[in-house]
C-alpha cells in the first residue's frame, strides 16, 4: 500500500512539473489547479445532482447489459441454433464504432436516454461472450455426475455452473464497467442532456477551462472505480454464498418390487476398430454384490457408463427398473466446496451427509474444500456420495484406489452395510469385501 502511494505521488509530481514547464493554463494545468476546481465544484449543489443523474443513467445501461447478456448466454448455451443466430448480431455490435451508434441513437431517441442505450450496447456483447465462454468451460465430467445423480437444477447452477462462470464474469465485468463509463460520458458530451457530466465537460471545453475539464474527468473516473469495486464486492458475496441443496425428486418406476433391478442383454461396444464389449449379457439382482476384476482396459468403465446411461451400446439393450448411483473412476468432486457439501448435493440433507462422512473421514476434514484433501480422502468422499444417494443400483468404479489397508477395510464395511437391499457392482483389482 505504501509503495502504491509513493508511485502515485511521483506521477502527480511529474504532472505538476510538466504543467509548470508548459506555463499555459489552457494547454496544461497541474494537479493542484485540478484539485481546486474539483473541490470548488463540490461546493455547488448542482455538482451532486449532475453526478447522481449521470450515475443513474450509466448504471441503468450497465445493469440492463449485464442482465440481457447473461440471459442470452444461458439461452444460447442451451440451444446451439440460437447461438448461431445471435453471433452475427453480437459481432456487428462489437465492430460498429461507438460514435456511429451515438449519432444514430441521438437521431432516433434524442439526448435523455442516449447514454443508457450506448452503455447497454457496449456492455451487452462483452458480458454475453464472457458468460457463454464460462458456461462452455463447465466441467463435462461434473455435468455427467449431476446427470447420473439426477441433481436438481438449482444445485447444478450454484455448485457446478457458478464456479465455471466466476473467472469469466469477473474479467468481463471489469472491462464492461470501464467501457460503460467511457462510452456513457462520451455519449453525454455529444448529446449534452441536462444535468450530466458530459454537459459540464462540453461547457468547460467551450470556455477553455482545462482545470474544470480535468476535474469532471476525475469525477467520472472516481465513479467508475467505485462502481467496479461495488460490483466486484457484490459478486464476491454471490460467489461465497452457499445455499442449501435440494433433494433430487424420486421417480416412481414400474416393478419396484422386482428382485431383478438391472439387465444387460447382448451388449456390444467398440471404439473405432477396438472391440471393448462383445455380446455381454448379465442379470443383476438386489441384495447381491458383483465384482469385475478383469485387467485394466478390459471394458469395466465402459460397461459401467453404459449401465448408467452415459454411453449408448453399439447394439444390445440395458433394462433398469430402479435409480442408479455411481462412483466414477475419477473423483468428480466440486473442488471449491467441502466434503459435506459434495454429499449434500445429491442427498439434499446436510446433517446426514456429515454423519455419513464421519465414518470414513476425520471430523476436521469435513468442512475443508475437497481440493485441500488428500487423494485417499477425496476417494472416500466420492464413495460416500455414491452410497448415500438414493438408488437401488450402485456402480462403484475402483472404490479402493489410493486407500491404505485400514481405510480399505473401513470402506469395505461401509459398502457392505449400505449395500443391503441393493445391487452393488464393484470394479476393483482386489476383492476387499471378502477379506
């Protein structure tokens, strides 16, 4: 902080020296004269009215651009055709000079709403592009996880899409706010609406009052900085907010009293010329555990993905009478959130999530972001998430990876207890359950 103040003081000193050397109050005035003009304006009632009016106009355009940009990005992300439709329009808005927009809108709408419209048109494409890129950057593996667990839309929005949007929106907002103030004040200079910063700049230019020009410029800069800080502070609150998670809706399916809950009939799956599954058939019943202990690369993960509905077989059919839960080969956790929150995302119950995790994790690890946990702890979080979610078919892909002998035995006992009444399919290199 001290270094920044010294640097600022140094630049102000350079500015003052240049103004003294210039010795012409029209061409150049120093920070002293500018400061005097600024404080003189502050003593006038019209100064605050002018700032308030300009701020309201520019803020209105900024907010409208942010809201519309985010709304259109969400729609374009959902429907690819609409993204293609909007792309030429957004490209055109970004390419057209602000001056051209200003003149045209001045002719069409007049001066009062000119700065609002210009700010909107400057902010809209910036927020749209950044928000759309943020949505596209969302981790596809997390989205697959959310699909398997039937995660409610609210949970996905706050805990999967929101972290992906964060860096893009913060960057876009910083640029958009600065551009909004630059273009908004420029529009006011051209349109000269009553009680605006642009009008005062225009009048100062007419009277060759350079000190007043710089004073009003300083006021605009201060408002721009305050706006940016305010928006980033508000966004920080939004990023930090962790609302309660909703419980996935239960689906009533036919045959819920059937013993057979999952059937694979003549499944075939190839990737290019490599046959991974060939005429695979199996019936999976409740209250049983099924082990897949074939070597790596033999198709266990592919089979699990097909059984979970994430992959389609080349031919054959999967019939499932019940809901499926899955522990993936990767952890697929929401990195910025705690172990409890990751389990709560699929159960909707924070208290039960904490109780379940206490069986496999130290208590002091429950509230830490999972990105700070060891690989073995993360694996146990993923296991608890799969077993605590409501589902009669549990697919566990390498559940003991990264666990020492003690934690393997704890995990095996947990699976044995939670697997009662379920069909549990386990892909593993060793059958810990029978030790």
